[in-house]
C-alpha cells in the first residue's frame, strides 16, 4: 500500500494496522531520535517485532506530512526487517536516510533520487538501483552484504563513498556499478569482497581512491574497472587480491597508483591494464606477492616509476610499448633492467625499441651515461635479432637477390662485428682496444719470426743480389739480421722493428715502410710459413676494424640517440 498522508496510516486496521515497532519509528522520527529494534543487529529473518513495511519507510523518508512532520535528522533506523520494495526513485528526501543493520527482502529503487545523506551500513540487500542518484553528503555501504547488482551509475555524491568491508555477490557479471559517478570526497573500498565487476569507469573522484586489502573476483572478465576515470588524489591498491583484470586504461590520476603487496591473477588474459593512463605522482610496483597474466602499460605516462626487481620477476607477460616516466626510483641493476625491457618490448610478435630508448633517456638525463650506453647496445642486439628473424620468416621484403638464409647469415656477421668492435657505434673506443690487441699480436709473432730467421727483404733487387745470396745460402741462422748488421752489405737497409711492422700490417692508413722492406718467408721455416698467412689475415682485419671505427666515430652505423 502506498502511504502518502497520515490519514492513510489511520485507515490501516486489523492485520494491516501498524505494529509497535512502526509506531515507535514514527514517534522517534518526529523527535529526531534513532530507532533501535531488538538488539540493533542485523535480523536473521522476518520478525513481527522488527518488521517495517517499505511503504511506511518511504513516507517517512520523504518527510511525512503536516500531521507527521519529520525532524531535520531524517530517518535513523537500525535492526529492522524491511518488508516490501522500498522505492524512492525521483523523490526528494528530508534529512538523512540512515538504515543500519537492516535486512531488505526486495531490491531498493532509488533512481534519480535526491538525498541529503544515505547510509546502509551493515545491511543485507538484494540489489539496489540508484542510477543518477544525488546525495549531498556521504553515501555509506560499509559492511553491506548484497546479493545482486548495486548500481549508482551517473550519480553525484557530495561527500565520501564508503564501501568498506562489504561483501558483494553480483549477478550477470556485475557487483558494484559506479560508472560516470562524481564523488566530491574520497572512495573507500578497503577490505571489500566482491564477486563480479566493480566499475568506476568514467568516474570523477575529487580526493583519493582506496581499495587496500580488497578482494575483487571478476572471473574471466574485469574485476576492477576504472577505465577513463579521473582521480584527483592517490589510488591505493595495497595488498589487493584480484581475480580477473584490473583496468585503469585511459585513467588520469593526479597522485600515485600503488600496487604494493598486491596479488594479481588475470589467468590467460590481463592482470592489469594501464594502457594510456596518466599517473602524475607515479606507479608503485613493489613487494607484489604474485602476478599471473599480462601487465599492459602501453602508452602509459608516469611521473615516477617506483619498483623492485623481485616484483617484476613474478611477471611473465609484460608490454611496455610507449611507456614514459620522468623519474625512476628503483634498482639500477643493468642485468635486471635488460631482462625487464626484453620482456616488455615485444607486442603481438613485433619488436619495439621505444622502451629501451625511454630508459636510456632517463639514464642519460640523470648522469648515468654508462648505463644509458649499455641499454642502447642491448636495444640494438634485440632489434637486429628481430630483423633477422623477420627476414628469415619472409615477413620483410628485401631487394637482395640472396637467399633469405644467406642474407640472414651475412646480417648476423656484420651485426656481430659492429657490436664487438664498436658497440654498434655507442662504444667507438672499443675499436682502439681491438687495434691495440691486433698490433700486440702481430708484433709478438713478427718478433718470433724474425728471431727464427724466417724474414727476408721485400725487394727483388736485394733478393737477386750476390751479397744477399751469399748470406742467405751460407751458414747464417738469421740471414735477415746478418744482412743489416753494421758491417754487412745491407747496413743501410730499413732496420726491422716489430712494433713498427705490426702498425704497418694492422693500421691501413699508416705506411712506416716496414712491410715494404720486410716479408715473412714461408720457405725458410714454420714461423715464416704461418706468419706469411697471418699477415694477410690481419691486413684484412685491420681494414675491417678501421672501417667500423671510422663509421662509429662519424655516426654512420647508428642513429643519433
């Protein structure tokens, strides 16, 4: 029965007459006093001493009438069993609506209602449709147990939204829907347990969003949906436990987003989707207990990245394409960072160098130039490896007439050479070490060959002269040394210096006259035989190393990073 006036109440007789509990509620509402039925706790079931019909409750919530005027405090009721459907849709209430530890046997209807305050703490609900509701003060659902969808989509809350310690068992895959809601205070979901999606998609929250210790179970779908939400304060998901996907895709958070101590299980899908989100304060990714599923941070923008390698070590699927951050408060361990970047730089089978560029940029701008170079070298390794794989699989068209496998092999050789000799251009000084090592090797071998007597003048005139033949064919153990002795016929010939000879062989741009004057003779002994061929090899290697060094110094083998 719809009660609009006090006369409607007076007409109720017999079994429909008001109970003592209902008369007590009326009198207390007139006085602005709370009504506590029984022990004030949630009733176990229907109880004539606690039953309050929904029609009467609606009458009081809307302010009663001239003969039953409500005080500004509104309806203050606890421990009641609400019988029937409470429907205050499109209505304006008078004072607060505080129904604590009450049980409802039908879903509540409050669509587009206007309330000063709504508190349903500790209640048992079968669902609630409060879409586009307007609440001047706080809206509280803490310790609520709800079997059904609790919806406040499109609503506006002037104070705080509190759902602390609630147990929500949704239907049709949804438990709590607050899409597009405007909350001028904070949102508190601590210790919430939900089965079904909890959605704040498109919501605007003026203070903080806190869901610490909450347990979200979205099954194979979304567990917590904050896509495109705007949160002016911090977002705290510390020690949250999620089954399904937590999504902040496209969200804007003015302070921090913290996952410290979280347990995320996205199954075969995403565990966390932060694609395109903007977190001005930074992402806190530390001390996570477990991660299953993809962590998707493509195109996210972070002020800070605060993390640890143990938490990332629990991540097996990661995407960092387009992720940017202004600062990193975390380990500088290069081995860990290279593994992190390698894991997150491939998306749908394609390699993207941007994550490496971003980290190198941060290292360079903070004075860690060595780390920046190492990251860029790692980027080149992975990028070129991906290119070779694409060529081998025919994913990249080339103009070369060579077979893809041959082209891949040549590409590998060139990449290996540029990497080892000049660090892909980021470490051109490495070429000096290579040149130095080659010079020392040739100098050592040349000196041994000289001492063994296996060098000869590199001059047809000398080789055919009588003086040289006399020494070379005589008993001398080292004809070349005897030829240049101070009293020998060749005393004015080019003196042999192993160091100068090595420079002549290895460095093609130098001409010190040693290789023009002396050559190892393969016919004179083993040292001469091996030195003859070793010299040719090192001449070629010298050209290769010098060419790569010149290209590295001039920047021809890398882009300007």
